[in-house]
C-alpha cells in the first residue's frame, strides 16, 4: 500500500490559530531569502568538478550520519548500508533504508528527507519498502541530468555562499578550481573554506606527530619547534584567507582555555610533541591553543568558532573499523564560565574580535552562555547545533537565550551538514520555527509585527552574513 507524500504548508507553525496566522505572514517575508551557509562539511570537490552524483544511496544515505546512526542503533550493519564498503549493492542498501524508514518518525531527519523527496525530486508517494525501487530509480535518473549536478543544485537552492571546512593539511586544490571557474565566468557560485586546525592542535588526534611533518612541509616552517609551529599556523591561516576563508573552527572536547607564558608554552609543546602524552598535557595544550588562536583571529580578522562538548568516537570498535564521523560522537556536559575565563580575561573586551560559541549541553543555555554573550563584546551564540538542530531544540534555544542575550547576540542559523540536499530543508525548518517563536511574542503584545518581520529577516539571513563577515 502506498500513501501520498504531503508537505503541509503550516508545518511547524503554532497550533494556536492567531499565532499561526502571524507566523504565516512572517514566513512569507523570509521563505525565499537567499541561503547563507557559513559553516558546514560539504565536499568542495563536488563544486570544483561538477560531476554528477552517482545514485540515491551515494548522495542521500552514505554522507548522512544522522541517518545511518539511527539504522545502526537498530542493528543494521554499516557494511550492508555501503558505509566504507564498495562491495555493497547501492540499490540493496537503499532498500534497507526504505524498509526502516519508520524509525525516523518524529525526527528532524524525517522532515529533511521528506522535503528532499518532495521538493527536490517531485516525488508524491511516501518512502517505504513498497516504493524503494521507485525512489531509487527516480532519484538516480534525475541525478544523471544536468539539472541535478552540484552547481545547478547550488543555484536552484538559492545558496548565496557556502563554507566548507578543511584542515591546515589540505592543499585547497578544489577551492582553487572553484575560484578559477568564478574568474573565467564559468560559474558564479561562492564556495569558501574555513580553517579547522584540530589535526595539528589536538595531541589526541590520530597521527598528531605525523601531521606536524605534513604541516611543516606545507607551511615551509619547522612545526616541531614552538616558534615554527606558531608561524606555520599564521602562514596557513593567511593562505586560507586568500582562498576565501572568513572563519576558523575548533572542535575541542571541552571549552577549556589557558593563557600560558611563552616559557610554559614551549615546555608544554616539547612534552606533547615528544613521547607519550598525558591527558592533562593534551587538555592544557588544547586550552592554550584556543587562546592563541583568539589572538591570531584578532590579528587577521578571521571569525573564531568553538564547537566543544562532544566525546568523539565513543564507540572504539566502530572507529577502528569505519573511521571518524560515523555517528558515534556523544554530547557531554560542558562548563563555559570557568573554562573561558582565561581567554576572556585576555581578549573578552575586544570588539574587533568575534568568537561564536556552540554547545551540545543545553543546561548551559540560560545559566552560562546567555549571560556570557549578553556581557562580553567578543562573544556571539551559535544556533542550536547537531543533536539539537531540531524543532524542539531550536525552540529551547530561543526560549532560554533570548531574554538574557537578545536576538542580536546570536548569529542566526547555520546548517553544519555533509548532506548537501538537506541544506534548504534545514534552513526552512529554522525559518518556520523562528517565525513561530516571534508570532507568540506578537500575539502576546510583547513586540509589534513589523519588528518581528525585521527580526525574522535578520535571523534568516542578515545576522549570519554579518557575523561571518560575508
């Protein structure tokens, strides 16, 4: 039995009829604004080469850890899904996804996927075991056409700019190819990079010492000496900025910062680049480098993003067999008030510096993050992120942050995804939720509707563009 796939025009709006009517009007004003995607993990090679995507599983299943972590939690083999398994039949992997699509009821993944199916591919029956082959064939056939090549989809989705994320060890060849296409008039899409130094900042990152050798080669500096190491960062940051970067990104286990003297830092650097590294030294080095990176951002103008609070690769067996970013990162409790004080003591009053804070610990919203951002000129709050990039997560964020930090100490929305086709779906969800939140304030006579309309546009477009200096 097949059922129709319908995207209700009032989805995610308040159930109260008066608020719903206001939300509709606000949403009409922002629904078609361009997409600013200032932080994410799409593959720049897609836009550089503009080759067609291969098939439905390759595009919609394999890059999306939201999807396969749910399937894995129910005992589905990642090998069967084709994750790092080139022997898997993509049609069979897709059938497994279809047979288990009911697992996603009530999740944001279901909303994003349904949007992609209905809006991007024009499918009007629900995804299920009975329609698996129909979906696979319809999507895969569409992907072979010019209209579904990466650049065409970028333009169709109304993306004004998208930032990918690369490490200092990346040569940025794909970004150079994109720039060449821009310069020649072949394509006008704006794809920029962001500087993610974790592989050469985190002593616990796999291959850390070997990464420093590559870092030395690319930078022309001796990254095994502390002075050369800092110079290597400055040089690579400058190169990233030349290639369009406006931001850095730091994915540390905690938000700990430290402000060491030069002598203390040199001694610590010698320890973390030597033999076995203690957990305390690894944490102290990451903490010190966040403060160092803030100082470099003050010098070169790159916006600094801190994404703390994930216990990376919690499932050791999965990491050893399938690698990083396979759905086994788990949120932890995160302190900000004490952790950030060394960095804020040095740079917190620098209005020329922007540091965007994210969290996976919602208990810190009203207690720590909103008061910090509501005081320090340097701080802005990133949107509800990762596990909280969801309707209820977004509502909790607005409810707990706004009264203390206001709207303008936040930076709007970013999608932070590898799943390219979900980008417009995610922005649509955020815009609908924000319009619903604002509609309640209007209905309660806490602001005028014209004010809410201005805020809706700022949250959807203006704040991200300004915060990331785009």
